[in-house]
């Protein structure tokens, strides 16, 4: 028997207890926590503060090795939130800490290609980073440079 189940914007076909996404181009993410998937959707919708809230709830309840990873993504989301609101000092500080903490997770962790994300994250912040310790008035968060979290499951996680 086949049933449909919706979880955080993804519709799953369930048959014999093995869920499959209805769109073959979507990654298999059924092994990832629902709140993590919700946070990814919020991040990609550029709802960075809300993403932070969801990840913080998950972080608070997690005692496994994923706990540190969630904290690092929280910092990335808040860095983008600050950048978008013109808090360049806070954005730069959280960019540096988040990037440093995420580097050990290269290449992939919890479906995220961490190396690609960090490259896009750096590209997003490059103008601010190039300004050094100054607070340039003309540096703003550019929509076309905002990184996305694209989850894949075709390559095993490496940590």
C-alpha cells in the first residue's frame, strides 16, 4: 500500500516503510531529523533568525556528535542575519567563528557538502572580509551571493 506523507515541504511516497521523495531529483533525507530539514528550508528561504531558533531547539536537545555541527550552522545563520541588518562587526565575528568550526567537517556532514558551503559562504562575505577591521558603508549583503544549504545523500558523510 502506498501513502503520502508531508514533512517540512517535502512530500514522501511511503511503500513498505521505505519512503521515497515524489521528485526523483530530491535527495533522500529521511534519515535526517525533521527539525534539521526545517532549519535548512528556513535558511534557504533566507529566514535566518527563524533558522537559528529551530537549530537552537535541536541543539539544546542533542547530546550526540551532531550538537557541535548544529551550533556551527546557528552561527552561520546569525552571521547572515547580522550582515543583512548592517551589523558588520557581528557578521564578521560570527563568519570567522562559524567558518573555523565548520572546516573540520569537510567534505560532507549530515547531507551538506561543507566544502562547497564554506566556499559560497566566503564568497558572500568577501567584500566585508576585504575591508579588514573597518566598517565600510557601501558593503551590503548581496542576494545573489547568499549561500544555500543543498542536501545530498549520494556520497557518504565524512567527518
